[in-house]
C-alpha cells in the first residue's frame, strides 16, 4: 500500500505446486542504505523464476552496474527488476522448457519504498517486465491469491485518511480471510511499515506467526464481530417462517 502516511508491505510465506508440494519460502526482499534509500520487493509466481530474479539482483549489488543500491529513482529500480525478470524468463524458456512443456515461468513483483530526493512510490511489475505505479485513486496492489481478502481492503483503505497502524490491522485481517479460504496462502506473514520521509533505522521486517497474540486477537475479534453484525441484519421481508 502507498498511503499519504507512508508505505506498507506484507507477504505470506507459503508456496505450493499442488496439495502434496507445500513449502515455506520468504517472498520479501529488502534493499537498504541507511538515511538514503529504503526499497522493498515482494514476489509471487513461479518459485524458480522469483528466486533467480532475487539472486541476480543481489549478486549485482557487488558490481559497478545499475543495481538496486545505485539507481537514481524507484522508477529506474522498477525498470531494472523488469529487465531482470525478462532475462530470467528468456533464459529458462530457451532451456528446453517451452510452452509445449506446460511450464509457466510467469512471476509478478511489487516494488516500492523511497529514495532520498523523491517521495514514496509503489510499482506492480508484470510477468512481461512492464509495470504500473500506484496512485491516490489506486493506493494498493495485490499479487498472488487476492480475491478473498480484497473486499476488506477495498472497504477500509483510503489514501488520505488511513494511518499505518490501521493499514497493518486491515492487512492482517485480509490475510486471515484468505488463509481461511485458500490452502495456497499461509503463515508466517512478513510485514514492513515505512513512514513517509522518515528513513528510519533499521529497516526490517516484522514476522507474524501463528503464535502471535495480536494476530489471534484480530482473528477472534473479526470472526465474532462478523457473526454479530450478520445476526443484527434484518431478514428478507418476503420470507415468512
């Protein structure tokens, strides 16, 4: 999410290739120079593709080429991620695993943060390597499984008025709704909150696990609240018992 108050990033850690192949992998990568830049990248899609993209971006931090720690803007960072994604997909597609093999190399990335000299920005990078940027009218992006948790975010999040603690609460409720309905999403959840123009140190992800007392409190309160609201709604007038 990109809000007036700042940015929020959250990702689960479950990957699957069917119900017999469920594993846990971190889907969040941080690029950070203290007091200068805070960049967060989230990924979803083909695990081999996303791991290769992340590995190449991290490997190239050591070389005098455009990399995530020396590009001059978040836009340039999004271009770099898109180029790297196309490079990986082209390489693996040419390795005897073309479309005829039924392999989907596609991956999506969310990239955002702030570089000194420009405001907070957020991009959604598509499998083709092109991308769009979040706006005040569309302040958040979701990749991966989204349909179960999206209605909650749509009802709550507002660019101008939503503060980061409220956004974090809404995000966790959205994840809980998805976890209850879809096996492909699961705890733990990694979350980063970045206040606009603060460049706070250190930038690190907070991990929410099944043992988190706050998450369990949210889960219980949301379920009980939904049932109470549902019970308070009037019955359809044409139906008589």
